[in-house]
C-alpha cells in the first residue's frame, strides 16, 4: 500500500473514531438531559404536593386550633377548681378532667407536627440532617393510599452528623426509594441511618417479593450530586435493601 493510500486509511479511521466519539458524547448529553428533566418534574411534583398539603394543613389547623384551645382551657380550669376544693373531685377515674388535658396536649403536638410538614424544604445548599429529611418524607408518604397497609419503621442514628446538601432533592431521594420498595410489594419497610466516618449512610429495606422496578434515576442523580452512590440488593428470600452513601454536596 502506498503512502497516500495509508494516509487516506488513517484519516478515514480517525474520522470514524471522531464520529463515534461525537455520538457517545451526544448520547451522554441526551441521558443527562433526561435525568435533569426527570429531577425537575419530580421536584415540581413534590413542591406541588407540599404546597397543597400546606394549604390544607393551614385550613385544618385554623379550624381546629380554637376549639382545642377552648377545650384545654375548660379542662384546666376544672382541674384547678378540684385542687382548690371549689368543685368536688371526679366521681370516677374516667371522669377526671386531667385526662382531657392530656389529650389536648397530644392534639397540640400533632398540630405542631403537621404545621412543620406544611413548610416546603429548603432549595438551597446548606447543612442538613438526613434523619429529619427521612422523617419528613415518611410523614408525607403516610398520606399516600398505596402505603395505607404498609408498616414503616425507623432506626435513626441519634448522633448522625449533618452534611452539606440540598434538602428538597434529598427528600425526593427518600421518597422515590420508599415508593419503589412499595411498588415491589413490600408490606414492611425500615428506614435506617448511620455514620460511616465522615459519610452518611441511608438504608431502606423491605420484604419486597419482587425486584424494585425502575432504575431510581432521580435518586441516583441526587446521590451523585451529593458525591454519593446507590447500591440495590434483592433476593426472593430476604427482600430488597437500598443503600445510599452520601458525602454531601459542596456549598458554593
């Protein structure tokens, strides 16, 4: 083969390699844009859900707040009157007005909890507690019809360190992982956290008889954004376990 022919062959090969490289780059860009679009859609859905929940919660809290306060006030007045001898003591333990005070206190704690859920998670990067985010995600999922008959347990590390991250994205991560296990037929789900050095580990496990569907694109993208990764393990005998390792997203 003469030199011009060799040069032509080399040029042709380089051209093919260049086209192949360009094609791979374009494919990666398409995949990246698809993931970004999925995250944006999921974030919009989550924001709409939190907003709707917040509107409903605000109305409910306003409607029941005053009656709860009135009942609590009357019950406390009766307790004080009994202590001072102004009125006779309760004729039976189940007539004790202090029982009403205990229940109104519980109602107050519940309304305070709901008012906390009604606030949208932060969209900027800051120090976040994964325990709090997981608890908020589970509280929101409690009102999902498909989780009505699912027993959810938590095992949070009380000494878990905070990490730099984006709360709204991590909320989506926990939500998607739990939903995938439920979609796979899990009727018991456990969400656990622990520290691994400077990293935070989130584990979601369940008795799923089937392999969790989907590729967890949103969760994987969020984990990657927080310099982490996701590992999925499933067997028919032990069910599914999704392990999320997070290092935190750098704060600008």
